[in-house]
C-alpha cells in the first residue's frame, strides 16, 4: 500500500503570535516554525502502518516556499520515504491546496491520503474534505482510529458528543484528530538519514492548478483584550462574586 | 439574495447550533431557507418550520441522509446551491465535515467559523485559535460559510410558520457507510457547548485527584477539561484537552484549577465570559487573563467549594 501524507509548515504552537502593526497579518519573521501538530499525527500514523507492514511507501507532500523542505525533512526523519515539494510563494487557500493534492493523487495513485484535520494557523479545517470532493472519494475526518482491511478503511471519528465509525472504500482521504496517536520524536540517526532521502520539486503550473486566492484578507487585528481581573481572598468571596457580580452560577 | 442554511438535527429535533446559524443567516438580509436532510425526519422538519426567521424548509427524507454522511449530504447541497448567494452551516463537527466538501464540489472557497457578518461578502473569523481576528472578503458567487455558534445569539425556536417542501434526494455516493456511533454516556455536558467548564492541570498531581475536579463540576453541572500538561502526564484522556491543539471552549464560566496558563491553553479559553484561576503560584500566567483569581492550595479549595456549592 502506498500513502500520501500532506503536511503544512506553521508557526510553532508554543509561540505567542503577534499581529503586525499595519494589520496585514501576523509576524512570521524570526519566529519558530514547525510542522502543524495535526499533520505530525498524520505522519506518525503513516509510519506506524509502515512499521506494521500494511504500508510499503510513504510519500510526504508540502506546498510553499523553499523553507517547507525543512518540514518535509522532519516527516522523512519520522519515517516517510520520499518528498514532494510544491514550490510556490504567497498565500495558499485550502481549495488551492486540495486541487494541488488532487493533481498529485492522479499522478501517484495512493491507496489513501492522510493529513491533519486542521492547520493551527488559519484554523480552516477544509483541505481533507475538499480533496475528497475533488477526487470523488470518501472522507474520514477527525479520525481517532484507523483500521485498514480488504480495500476498506474503517475510521472512528471524533464528533461532538462522542465517536462515530464509518467504513470507506479505498482510496479515501483521512484527516487526523488528536487522539489518533502520539507522534514520536525523530532520532538523530534518522534525522541524518532523512537528509539523503529524495525531494522532488513541482510547481502549481506543472500540476495544471490555478492557485489564485478567492478570499481577500482586509485586515488582521488583535482580539479584544480581557480586562484585568481581581484576586479574591478565599472561597467564600469567590463564590459570592460568581453568584452576585458575574452571575454565572 | 437568498440564503440556505444546512440544519443540524437528529431527525426528530433541530440541534440548537442551527438556531445560532439562522441568526447569522438573517444578518445577511434576504430570505432564509433551511435544508433538512435526514431519514424519517418529518418531526425535525416541522420543528424547523417553526423557527423565527425561516421562510421555507426543504426536507430531503432519504435513507442516504440517515447518518449525515458527508459524501451524500454535500452532493445534495451542491445540487441545490444554484439558487442561493450564501450557504451556511453551524461550525460543529457536523458542519465542518460536510461544508468544505460541498464548497469544493461548487469550486467555491469556504469561510470557516465566522464570528461576525460585516456585509454580504465580508466576514470576521478567528485565526491562530483566536489570537488574531481576520476580516475577509469573498469574491466567489456563492459564499459557503460555517458559523461559530457562541458568536451569535440563538433565534427563537418558535414563532415562525414556514412552509415545508419535500424534495428528492440526490442519491447515495456508494463508497462510504455508517458503522456505528458511541456517544459519551457521561451525565456531564459536552466540553465545547457547556456553559460551565472546570479544568484541571498538572497541579492535580495524579489521575485520582481529578475526582476533586469532578466533584466541583457535578455541583455546577459543568463539563470537565484539562490542560495539555495534565493530559501528557496521563491524568485524563486526550479528549479532555482544552487549548489550541485540543478543544476550543467558550463557556459562561471557565475555572482553571492548578493550570499555569501556557499560551496554547489560553488560546483555547479566551472567549470564555468569565475566567476563574485557582493556583498556589501567584506568578502563574493564568492570573493575567482571569477575572477572578484565588491564590491558594487547590487541595484545600476544591473540597471546600464542593461543600459550599
């Protein structure tokens, strides 16, 4: 079985994001970047399936400027076999990314595609679903468990209030939620090995995809600042404030 | 302008998230049509027709929609979309699963999780887990949108008298099927929609000590959450995690107990109306965002609170 894993380079989840003074976006210069945490879970799942012998090849793909090759290397250090870097500058919307991935699906014919359910920068939660639509294949979003057998994927999905299990004919598109697994840290020898693994470069033009944005960001602002609170002396005062001042209990 | 709202429902009743979505739809101006796709869902369609602000209900009663499979519902939305300028759904796991698929079938972008309508093509939405708010304008002919329920009041569930029109289904894609469902049996409310959330952090020190949190939560009818540190320490399962990479919550009252307030946790709670922090370390960053802070030992505070509530 061959699988395609899509990963995105985002601001590290531990960094406090700062809105630019001119309100055009958030500050990304000299800010630590990492693989989107949900995508890391997707890579881990792929690697575990390979270790279990279910999967024979893991192709990792990312789109963006030259820096995304670092993210591809991270996935290869975790265990992905080869990389595809879709080289393009500028903002890519989920619909554009889904079209790029659809083009790669046509070329690579993977048995399934897996990615994180959402990127922690734009918080869109769209790409997997959109890829499913464009490829006319089923989707297993917000996956917390994945079982493969007989040309089908049984996906347990995290839904509001519990879990739901669906059965999908392969090829399918899977999006990973938090509970699917806990990603490993790449070992130093594996990081060294990843440096020798191949990364192919393609452009949206070569894939025949128009990535022109459909949305225009007019401005990006800081959220309203919370007013400074007070320190209460004891439980009695706290409960009194919650009952009579805030009126929330 | 005509707006289509994809209703979340359980075939018998309409999910409250739909009422919040209809409020956002009404702000766009124009007539609001509700699409109810389900199986034996006549009762839900009747309920939808009574919602204030709804002009028409389209009811697609078909086995293909019995479990809201995205493959089938998105295709139905696509076949109906031509008559509408906007298509909205709640930004719940129901809407998040179906709407991007419908958007891609239409070759439209989706605007996820809006918190304000600025105009017919301009919307505000949180990015970076709410650490920044983007105002975006769409150039697409059909705006496909999911709506964050906590940002819009619920419209009244009664007071309307819309006509219900039965429509044909658009078929079963045939490559996905429902296997089963396991809804959490907890008597406690669900984290993302709870009005009160009590969360514990590393300060709890052990899985057993989370019972102290649960006792307070039960008194308040609250959901129980946890910081990433508590989850990583194995005190509670992953689905308790509140924060940027866990669940984003926006309750009326959020109580953070023994949680220092890492950035990624704060990102998940900042839309709460009132935040209470209980921590013995007065330097903990959580106090900077708390409306009420109590610097004290949680092992004394929690039992006392349980007793006094």
